[in-house]
């Protein structure tokens, strides 16, 4: 069974600080996604990482993928309040060849002024 | 262009009743997915359609759950004899399919239907 684990699950940080969210997954996969979810809203696609060593950046967010370690990171630089949200990583496959995404539990991020 | 739309946005029903949840994917997206998200959790995969057929229904929790996509566009998720444990947000997503044999593209999610079973 494919498992996706994120840590931390909760993070409170101050504006201007840097931090990293980690996403580990249990079986090989060649595609990893990061999504953002605001309270009461749906999921917004942030990044798709397609290969080992892939790095993508958008504004203050940067995501990377190490397929050998089965690890992805989402790094936040100089955080601002607008980045407060829940961040999910997801991996292709639900185990046994299934076709959906398997999501982590999410990292609930609060950025305080 | 329009994104994925879902109706109703909220549904309250009583235990034992039947409900239908509708999803209208992005135009041109042949792949359609249903997920269920419980409070404080990530979405859980239910079923995947490629065109009109259910290519993978391994995530459906039991035979009370069924989904159709008769014309390869709009999909309906049907839940019979609802139980309180079915209360969750039901999310629909759609994506393009690449060339034959290629992997699927990013899944775009709708706003969800919040189902409450009393």
C-alpha cells in the first residue's frame, strides 16, 4: 500500500522566516504534486515534479524531488501572511496499480505578522 | 475558461437516504476522478473514469457507492442508504490525457460537495 507522510502537520511561523515542509512516500513513483487548500475551498495545483532532482519555484515557494530517497520538500522563503493555508503533497497511484493520487494528511501552515 | 464545477455545493440528508452528486469537468478533459475528504485529512481516491468507462473503481468503499459518466463528460456519484460515516467533502477532479501510453497531466479540482448525513 502506498503511503504518503508529511511533516510537520501543523506549523506556526512568523512573517519573514524560512521553513521547509517534508513529504515522504513509500513506493517508487515518477510524479509528485503539491497542492494548496484554503479553508473551505478546493485544492489549487502548485507544482508537478516529474523526475529525480527536479526543482520548481514560484514566488516564495520552491519544491524539489529526490526519487531515490522518496522525498520531496516544499521550501518557504521569507514567509508572508498570504501563504497561510494547508499544503498537500500527492503521489501518483494508490497502490496496486490504481490510478488516483495518494495524498498526505496535509501541513496546516499559519503565518503570523 | 470555466473550471471544474460541482453541484450541489452542500447536501444535508438523513441516514438511509439516497443522494446524487454531480461533477462537470473542464471541457476537453477526458479523465475524471472522484475523491472524498474527511475533516483534517487529505483527499482519498474513490474512482477514475477515462471517457465513459470506469477505469479504476478500487477506491469505492463498498457497493453503496456507484458512479457513472454516460457521455464522457458530466459524472454523477451515487450513494445509496447513506450512513453518518459518509459525511465528508466529495471532490471531483479532471485532467487531460497525454498521447497514448503517456502519463496523465495535472488534476484540477472542483469546489466540492459538502455532504452531511444526519
